[in-house]
């Protein structure tokens, strides 16, 4: 009897041990399976992130996400849809395992409540779980294609940006009607999060490309020469306008300095300004006149150069922006010329002549030199102007101005001060006789016949001469003396030169 009881007890113990061993093995198996799934999911996630890091296209990334879900869970059919630019329609982003007719029917679907699981999820921003497609109102308009595709359940998760904006949806389809377990919900959330990373990266890349294109469009189309140079003065970048100026593609500019494109003196000046930027950290603004040795053209530029710095403040390059102001400088020069020169003869006008006379007087006082001032009036000009017209009269004035100019030294100045009146400045003379000789030279030149517009014309001149300091020590007195001398030249029959003499003024009065 005791033996029987012991045998039964032993059998019970063995059975209990076997039961616990089975339970432990089952737990170990489930743990191993969970670890395997976890490892697979981690490998899948790392695979997607690696593709992201290498800049794979978004469709490739999305398909990798979808296939990763399906490989880990063979019963699931996965898809990712994206909102269009207007945010009103869903477009298929990746759905390699869904039938083509099903994708064609849902691609471009307008979002809203009842527009399938994905359309509803995108519209509400909430997860949508449909345990049985065949009996749910959200799929009432798509009953035929879901039946043909053999789909029974659909779980859809909105894919949101970091700011909470819906970007698209993740969908899990099954061929059996059921609701998701906790592990399924975790899978949906994790996959949607991974898709959000991919979409965020894609949007950031797209924004970067658009920014780069915008910057490139600005640089290539702005009416300025824009460039970047390294610390050695070698070009790192040249925009389209500068490449056109240099008549060279980018590869023939980058790595070269200004000595390739400008004459040595100009390149040296550029380098000096560059060093102020690169070594001194200055922002330099200057007008630059340069001869381009490739085109042979001289131009004037308004240039601004500024340093480019690393985060630590160290300078690694300079950026230059140059605007061609040649035309503006030409206009300014033309305006200056118009303000200071006679428009017909191109001789200095009264204002410029007065300035030069004052400078000559100051120099004469300082150096104790003599100078001479002549007043000249054309005789018989008015009858010619009245007889042959102003056009011929203008030709005569221009030719007379040229003949006067031809009688002078480079340091002398002739000016037209109105009508047929001219003045001449001889800033340095040795004696009064020198001024008289120049006056006679001019008088003789002007009595020679003028062949103009088919006419032979004759004029003469009356010239009055005053000498500093004998006839005046300032501009006012000297001008008055020369004017009086010219009046006497006219009174004495014209066509003669008169040097101012004391007492002339009293005779006029």
C-alpha cells in the first residue's frame, strides 16, 4: 500500500515538473519570438534610416517602410498615402502589394468623413479602425473593389509633422475581419512615426532645394557681378554675369586669382582690398576702374567686399558684389562737362574759366610770375549770322574756337563766354610782349578765309590784353582792364590787338 502511494506521489511530482517545464519552454519561446521581432523591427528601422541618410528618393524610402511591415507581418498589406499640395486629396505614395485596380480607385480620393479609412483619418486627424470593411459605412461606396481585392479589415493612422499637421496616412489591410491588438497598435504608431521622419526629411530636402534654386536664380539673374574668393584670393564661385564678363565657364575661373583676368596693376589693387577684408575683417566699398585683359574693355565698378566667417568668427572667404557704373559715370561726366563747357565749341564756359583764372592768380602770387588775360570779340560776325543763318554762324564759331585753341599752349585756356565773345588765359608769361605776340598770332589766324557750307567767309577780331600784376592784382580788376583794352581795339578800327595802358579807362569815360 505504501509503495502504491509513493508511486502515485512520484508520478504527480513528475507530471507537475513536466507541466512547469512546458510552461517555461513556452515562455522562452515567446520571449525568443519577441526578441526576434524586436531585432527584425530594429533592423528594418535602421535600414530605412540608412537610406534616409544616403539621400534615397522618397518613393524608395516609403516602399522600404511598407515592405518592412509586410515582411515582419505576412498577414498584413500596407500602404502609405500622401496629401496633395492643396491638402484635399490623397495620393498613393507606396502600396506595392495592393492590386492595381484598387490603387487606381483610391488614388486621388478626396478626404472627408466616410472616404474610406484613410480619407477619414486624413480629414479628422484621428486613427480609424474598421474591423470589417464589408459592413462599415466608410467603405459603402467601395464595396465592389474591396470584395474583389479580398480585403476585410483596415486600420489607418494619420501621419503628422512635428507641428501636428497631417501629411498623409498609413494603412494596414487584412484578409480577415478583426480589430488590432496592442502589439498591432504599437506597430502602427511606430511605422507612422518612421514615415513622418521620411516625409519630414523629404520636405526639408525639398525646401532646401527650392531655397538653393531661388538663391541660384537670384545670383544668376541679378544685374551685379557676385563672387566668392578664398583666403588666397582665388575664386571659389562666380555668378553668370561675371562668367560672361570673363568669357569663361566656372571650371576655368575657380582656383584662379585676378592676375588671370586683369592687368597686373589692377590685380594688385584688387588683392590689396581683398587682404583688408580677409586679414583685417573690414567691409570694403570702393570704385574700381579696370581693364579686362580678356575683352580689352575698361569699366568702372562700385564694389562691396565683406568677410565670410565660421561660427567661431574666423574668416574663411570673402564675398564680393560689384555693379557696373560705367554708364552712370559717363552720364555724370557728361553732366559735369555740360555744366563747365560751352555746348557748341566745347571750350570752357565762363564758370570754369573763372575757376582757372583764380587758380592761376593764386599760383602767380605764390611764384611771383606774370600772367595775361585776353578778351576777344569777333568782328563782322553778326552780318554773317544774319545773312547765312544761325547754322552757318554756329559752324563759324566752332571753327574760330578751334583756330584760337591752335594758337595756344597746352597750359593755356581759351573759353567762350557768350555770343561771339572769347577769353584767353596765359597762366605764365615772361613779359607783356609775349602776350601781345600770342594775341597777334590769334588775330592773324582769324583773318584767314573760312570755307564753310559752300561759302567763303571773312571775319576779324578785336583783342584786349591785360597783364598781372601790372594791370590788376585780382580777377575783377584784371577782367576790367582786358575788357577796356578790347573796347579800345574796336574803337581803333577793329582787327587789332591792344595791350591795356594806364589812362585807357579815362578815355572811355
